[in-house]
């Protein structure tokens, strides 16, 4: 009887593992469907003092960054954060780069706050910019939201890609400059 129960448990665990892999593969393929021509251009890690925040990977169409063509930025978190903190930090960085219309920033904060979930160590948020369609955000391969406001999309990615970024070394690594 015990061996039958043990065998049933093993079969259930194998099924759960297979199901998890299938869901993960589906999520990755869904995310990948939006990025067929994207090639990894660069990677970097954000570290603040002695805290590791996230690993960033930047993908560009055919491996060449052009803001008028599709590209993607993927952040793999190395610690947990609330979605509201991620949204607030994004708006703070946009403000820091010189955008000062507080009414628009409040609207953008609400949009980002509605998209970004809480994350734990190992979670990956990917933003895929398709200039004619907007930006789609994925959490671990699953679509979590879309921004159609081109100004917000541009300013959001400028946090990492603009010459006004607060992390110029990271920008250079992501864009493949001075490798």
C-alpha cells in the first residue's frame, strides 16, 4: 500500500514538473513571438552600494539599436520589490532626466503602477518596444500589460538608453559600446 502511494506521489510530481515546463515554454514562446528579429546586444548588472538589484539584457533588431525599430529590455530581479516601488522609481528616473510635467507624470505613474506586479528574486520583466504598436510588458514570459503612449514608452526606455541616464556605464554595456 505504501509503495502504491509513493508511486502515485512520484507520478503526480512528474506531472506537475511537466506542466510547469509546458507553461514556462508557452510563456517564453509567447514573449518570443513579439521579438522574432531581436538579437542580444548587451548585458549589465545594476548594483547600488553593495546591493545587487537586477541583471539587464538588451535586445535590438538584427543586433543594431535603432529607436525606430523593435527592441527589448529584460530585467531579472535579484531581490524582491513591490510593483508600486518599480513604477515610482521609473517615474522618478524620467523626472530626473528633465521631464517635469507633473500631470503627465501622475498619469504615467498610474499606468505603470497598473502594469508592474510585485517581484521576487528570479522574476524577469521584459519590455518590448514596437514603435508602431507601443510597448508590451511580460513577467516571466506572460503578458502583463501594454503601453500605447509613445512618449511614455520612449521616456521609459530612456531610463537605460538615454545619454541622460543615471547609469551611463550600464547604458554603454547594454548598447554594446566599449566592450
